[in-house]
């Protein structure tokens, strides 16, 4: 059974262009599964709960790059601030202030993405385009000196309607391009979109970071 994880990692690596970073989403999966992928040479893992990520961080090799892909609770930022590699789920202005404070305490600059709400579902998190533009335009580097905004993250609607999903990704890609050309923030070069069910469409629409869980580790 387990050897499958290594095989799946290899398959994704050979299938994806080297310009696309694979984040293996290990949420709810045991550390033994992560170790399996790690031993196959994989270093980027995504979790959606801070406490679970901290527990796994403590047990696993320290060169793993931990991605917080879920909704971030402000009062838990302090637990991940010493080690988190990239925070994808920055969905509120308040979070930037909180992350900045905890990053500074740890004498780190923490990389993050601005999460944009591109799906139809109200239950998903994120800024709308206007709010995100306002944040990016308003000197975030000066306001949050210990936070580095590296790009954008979005989750498409959960549907088989390819046209709809592609249009959501296309919209995010266009916004990403607009930020890069008009605001040109330094180090702004990550577009995190695509999961097990829709990563191919996301990559076609310009994603350079995919977050794959079940297609690597099996059903949750
Ligand atoms: C769970 C999760 C994923 C991975 O989902 P799969 O369908 O298992 O690939 C990707 N992104 C986010 C934000 C998630 O919460």
C-alpha cells in the first residue's frame, strides 16, 4: 500500500513541468505517510490545521517545507511562526498584522500568499479582487516589514463544469498578471491554484504551484 505514495509523487513530478511546485497535502494523514514521500525525495507538504502541522513538524525531519494551506486562526499563528515555509491562507487584513508581529518575534521574514475568493461557494475564504488590490497597493512591505507577499492563492468551485473552473482560474491568473505589471511587487511570483480534481486545468491556466492531497495519499 504505502509504496504507492512514493510512486504517486514520482508520477506527479514527471508529469508537472519543473516550473510548477508540487505541494503534497498531507492533512489528516499520519506522519508515516509523510515520511514515505520524504524518503522519495519530496520536501513540500501542506496542512490545513496549525496544531496538526506543529505536531507533525516536531516529529519529522527539519528540512521539510511546511505550507499552511487552510484558513488561519489568528491566535494560533504564534505556534507556526518559528518554522512555517509559506502561508497560503491569508484571507483577512488582520492576519497580516498578526503574522508580521509573530514573524518579528521569531526574527524571521515569513512568506505568504493572498488568498482570493474565486469560487461560487460562500463557504470558501478569501479577499475579493478589489480588497486584494487595495491591500497590495497600500505599501504592504512598509506596513508589514516581517511579511513577504509572494503571490496569490485560490480555490475553484467544486464542480465538474470545466468551463466554470477554468474561468475562475483564468480570472485569478489575469489578476496576478495585472498585479505583476502594474504594481510590480518584489518577489511576487507564486500563483497557487489547483488540487487533485482540477490541477490540470489550473496548470493550463498558468498555475505554478499545485496543492495535491488525495491523488497522492489516497482518500481522506
Ligand atoms: C485539502 C486541500 C487541498 C487538497 O485537496 P485534494 O482534493 O485532496 O487534492 C488543496 N488545497 C486546499 C486549500 C485544501 O484544503
